[in-house]
């Protein structure tokens, strides 16, 4: 992402949540009542037009389904850890994530939102408009990874390594270098209490290398001149458990498109597609 540019990709994810949230209660996969107000109006209306016309599904079959079910799955992981006594939440690359405001239980938990300064500044302005003030239970941590480290900025902001923590890392790893991914995972292993965990999504290396053709990835590369965000990192399909064990994690759960569809796309949603080529993994310290 360009230094002074807010993340267009993060805005697009907010739009996808907003569109899904407009569906009837028995039909929607995820629900975010704040997404529409975080999403830029022009992008929201343009995407709605594409979705209603069927153009979005033709260009990227199952992409909207994947974005909705990824949100829901990570919501369910968060709810699971809240039920196990979660004490601290760190949202890495938070973008326009609204979990800190959607989950009432998080008002009793230390929450850190970590993001690029430009995107976070826009997020804070929107939070003040939506809620009237910044949320007291959320600490906003701006990190420029060109000059600062996650360890440095989190410790300066009051992060407590003795607390049971969940790290949510959604829609980020594919835009990082392998070294940056390792640095973040090693931080979690070395600076989080026993029982802490990380949940993140990742792209398969075969898709990234175009061995496996993927419409969404082709589109993302085609429009990179607008987003400034380049796909750089992937993990081989079926290799994430070994990858994470080598980095000190245990109790690893991996979900692919088929698994997500089986769990969440039932009833009225049985005919919806979930694009392949991605995994979502939960791993504990």
C-alpha cells in the first residue's frame, strides 16, 4: 500500500460485509450493522450494482461468498475464545473491522487495533462520526512497518504479554513478505501467554504462482495500480500445519472452501459458491 493512501482493499471488505448484512436474518452469513457506515458510499453503490447485475459473480465466482463466510468463521473463533476467558484481543491490519464495536463482551477485554497510519486515521474519523467518540476499551496502534516494529509499538501502547490473547489477522498475509509473516508469528509465540492463539487467512501458493487459475487473483493483479497492494505470500495447500508447528504453534485447525461451505452454506444458501484457493487457520501458543 502507498505510504499516504488508505487501503482500498480494506474499504472493499467493509462493502462486502455491508452487502451481506442487508440480507434477511435467516439468509445472511455474517452480520455487521456498522459496515455500511464504514464503507465509502461510492464504492458501496458501485459494488451493489455489480452484485445485482451478476457481474461480480461472473468475474469472481464465490468471492462474495468467501468474504462473508471468512468474516463469520473468524467471528465464531472470537466467540469461542471469549467463552474460554479471553483477556486481550489484537486485531492486526484492522482496516475497517468492526468487531470491537459489534461484540459487547469485548468491553471487558483489552482490545488493540493495529494498522497503517493512513488507514487508521480514516478509521478513527469514521468511529467518531458513528459513535460520537473513540471507544474507551480500544487502543489504536498505528504502525509504519518501514520504520517501526510490531513489538515496539504494541509494548509502547500497553500490550500485556501475560494475558491470554487472540490475534486476528484477516486479509493481510497475502500482501506481506515471507519475512514479515515470520516476524509477526514469532512475536505471537514469544510475547503471548500460554493458551493464546492466532487466526488468519492465507492464499495457496499454487494460486499465487498461477499454477491454479483463479479469477479473483487475476482481477487483483489487474487493478493493483489502484490499490497499490501486491500479492506476495502464500502457503502450499495442505502444508499450513507443518508451517506453523515449525514456528512453535500447536492445536492447529485449518479450514478450506469446501469445509466452510459445508458448515455455513445450508438451507437457502446451499446453492451459493465459495471460491477456492484460500485457507483459514487457528493455531495456539
